[in-house]
């Protein structure tokens, strides 16, 4: 496994995986439901590890990393099915944050 893949490579890899099945991508609302489900599973893992609600002994062991991977996979599926370039989407949101929030937070290099 390589953690240095570009977003384009990730999107291509997911597309190649989904492309081997006749069913292809789910419809957007089905993917939205699946994304919500996966986000709930991620939330549950964070709660178990960092929150007050710990797992029951009968519950399966999952990791936050695994659940984040599931969320990312479904998000990429959704983007691919809608022809959205996630790298471009990322660039636009970073630009938005840099403009909108430029004076919102205390920068580490600012003097007290």
C-alpha cells in the first residue's frame, strides 16, 4: 500500500474497481445513504476510543483508520459517479477557507 497516491490516482483506482461489476456505481441517493452509514460507523469508533461510551465485549473491533477508509471510498465513488474531480474540489475549498478565514484564527507565528 502506498500513502503517496494522488487524489486522481485514488479516483482512478476506485473507478477501475467499480468498473469490473455490471452494476456499476449506485445512484446518488443510495451513495448518500451509504456515506451516512459509514460516517456513523466512524463516529462510533471515535466515541469508543475518545468518548465516554466504550464498546461492549460483543462488539466487533474496528479501527478509526479503517472507518475513515470506508468513508473515503464511498465519497470517491460518489464523486466519480457525478464526474467530480476531488482534487479540484479540494483546491476550491482551501481557497475559500484562506479568503474567508484569513483573520479568524490565531496564527502560530503571531506574537502574543
